[in-house]
């Protein structure tokens, strides 16, 4: 039986990763939008679109792979965290920390 805290921790990490990817897309979109006239004036629009797409697509793929890996090994990854969090909580209750 899996600890429900593992699912909660994984859900929070997945949500944070998805939010981070969305923010990267928004920042790149905003940056391109504000710089579009300068890119057009220097003839770099196509190249900047290509470079920007490469960056955001590779970043998105990396985060998707990380989420997939964390989902597969969540018991091992979060189990260790929970073990030490539980030990720290017990030590605090005893006044050792």
C-alpha cells in the first residue's frame, strides 16, 4: 500500500513543473513579442523563432521526462524524503532538535 503523502508530494511537484514550463513558454512568447520589430529590422525573425522553439521544446521534453521518471519511481524518490521528514518530526517532538 502506497503512502498517500507520496501521491500528494508527486502531485505538487508535477504541478510546479508544469507551471514552470508554462512560465518559460510565456516568457519566451513575451520576449519574442516585444523584440519582434528588432528581429524583423535585422532580418533575424526566422532564426529567432527557430532558436526559441528549440529552447522551449527541449525544456518541455526534459520536464516531461522528469515527471515520467518521478512517476515511475515515486515510492523510492518520495519514500526517502518522507522517511527523513518523519524522523525529523519525531526528533522535534522529543526535543532533540
